[in-house]
């Protein structure tokens, strides 16, 4: 009947509006991260902008950046941004001093570093069936997490871990979007490392 048709049209208009708003939010976050890299800000401020872009653009509860210490085989917590405060920073309380060993292929962060690609774990079991390291789950609790490596030239320079998704979407889509932010952070780290002479020219 006419009412059902009108209701269907209203639902479709709302869906298209939501999709448009979501796409705009995601693009705004990526553009903000890109703009930060064009200036001469310190690395910590650039990474902060990238984390903020991920939290706001992907509607996340939290984004955490780890640096990869390949000599000692660990990931070291460096910066975080939470949705509640929209703030964080280098050595913030949650991640300060947090070290996660790399090596267990069944652990989420290790899998992302060793596989050099994003992995996810879902509460109650997901497609990848990966565990979260006990030290990390003690701080973050349970839930869905996605980890993406930060690639700088031929090495994994760090890792971006996000969780607390506020919007339902396919896990593959989340991985692709996170990799866009991870690519920005990896490029920022590569530039900083090259500047310090830690990467070969």
C-alpha cells in the first residue's frame, strides 16, 4: 500500500544519509591526518592527529599506537587516544610501560606484526580466532579489536590497535579503513627514522 511504499522510501533516504555522513566523517579524519604530515610538527603531534582521525573517523572507543622494538622482539606502548576524552599522548597512562612480546602467531598483535597485515578478533570468537595478550586484555577488557602493522620501507615500525566500535560494519571494511590510517602513521615513522639516520638511505 501507499504507506508501506512511503515508509520504505523514508528508510532508504535515512540509510543513504547515514552512509553519506559516515563517508564524510571518514574522509575528514584521513584528510586531517594527511594535513598534519604536511607541516613541521613533532612526530608525537602527527601521530596524535592520526590516532584522533581514526577514533573520530571510524567511531572507535580507543586507538593505541605501539612501536616495534625488533632487537628485543617486543611492541612498546607509545600513544593512545580515547573517544571519551578525545585526548591522549605519548606515554599516556594506559599504555605507558606496556610491553607485548612478539612471537605467538595465535596472539592478535604478534599475528599482525609477523603477517605484516591487519588481523581482527571478535568477542565470543571471530573469523580469525586470535587471542589478545593477557597484559593487554587486563587493561582493555574483552571486545572486538583490530590490529594493523605500520610499515616503514621493508620493516614493521609499529602497530595500530583499535577497539570499541560504535557502528556495525563488515570486519574486512574495518581492516581496510584502519590500514589507511596505519599507512599514514607508517609514513610518519619512516620519515622520522630516516631523519635520525636509523633507516638506510
